């Protein structure tokens, strides 16, 4: 995940200055009044040139030189609802849309991939770059696109739960690609000429995954599981809200963005020694739905 440096909050950019500002961290709130396409932000991505891409429910904003430059369906995006962003090893940007498949942007033109090209489903939630492949998490399994030939592979092994097979996250562990699903558990992708999906761990309600220093955090409903993929076991669990994204700062401090869905338990949390500490107030964050 060399280039997959995701940030779930702009505030995390200021973490290296924690020692300088103490508990008073300087944060800035950007909205549509500043040029953002929409205030409903789904994802942030920092590219190879440290340029910030913001995926919203009404297009994509690129933050450059303190200004937002926007992309939408008017520019050729497959759909304005952007749920995830990544960059491949060729430097091209990929956008997952919830309803329009995925879009490839090379800085000049946009190419769209949908079920008509072999994508598993047009409701895409995740895009993930690893080596010369883009892994796409949809509501009915996973698809893989070769970044050079643009050929799409969609493994046939699916395990639908009430008619869907919702991919919630994609990650690499020990040079192997895995993905989590909402109701079916954790799966491994055997990436040969004909990629296959292999069940690894049955774990219900996996909302997101974080991989840090050989530890795998799996967000569940009201708690976090620490997974052992070698033995296909859950090592231990601890209470939390539902975490939707994890990030680590330059001091190896782990943070998670929470939204409880069913209660008011969300916010920004630090994870330390198997416990969660709400640090929303330190960052001036009022929202419970991160």
C-alpha cells in the first residue's frame, strides 16, 4: 500500500504538531462555501505528489494551492457519488462510484468501467491499488482490473447473503490481497491467471479493516476484533463504536473515525493498549458521524 496513503480527516495532517500546540490543535473546516462539491464527504486520498482528493456525494474535489478544483459527471465521471479513491503505479487516479461503476482519470481524460465491461456490480464501494492491479469492491463481490491492458477479471466464487455480497474493505497482508465483507467474513484473492476467492475467516458485521505493524483491526458492531489470519482466528476483542476508517500518524499513534449508526457513540478516537480514547474535542470535532 505504498501509494495508498489514506487520510480520513484533514485534521490528521496536523498531528506532527501535537507537541507544539499541546491540546489545542489547529483545525480548519472546509465546506461548499470554500468550493467543495458537497459537504457529504465519503473519502479522502493523498496522492504521490501530496495533492488531496476529496470524494463526495456530488463529485470529486482536488485541493491544490488552497483552492478546490472539481470533477463531476459533466466532466465524464460515471457517477457523482464517489465512495473511494486510489492511485495506481502509473500515476492514474481511480474512483469508485455508488451506482456508476469505476472511473479512471489520467489527468486529461476519463474512462469508465461498468458491468457492461465485466464489472461484478455498478454499486462500487472500494478501489485498491496493488502492483499492476486495481481491486474493486462492489455490492456483489470483487473485480480486478489490469492497469495496463484494462482487462477485467471477476472471480466467480461469491457467497451472497440475502442476494448481496457486500465488500467493505480491501487490504494486503504478507504480500497477499484480502477483502472483508459485511456478512460473509474475510476472503483471500489467489491472484493467478484466473483469480479465485478463498474463504479465510467467518466474521459477521465487518465494517472496515486496519492493518498496522502486522496487527489486523476488524471493525464490528460495537467492538473491534484483532484478527490472526494465519490461524483464521480472532485473537481478542475490545469495545468501541463502529469504526469506518483507520489511520496512523508519524509517531505510530493509531486513530479511527467512528459512527455508531444505531447510537450517538461516534467521533474521532485514539486506539491505545486495547482501549479507545475519544479525542474529538482536542481536534474541535463536533460530529458523531465520521
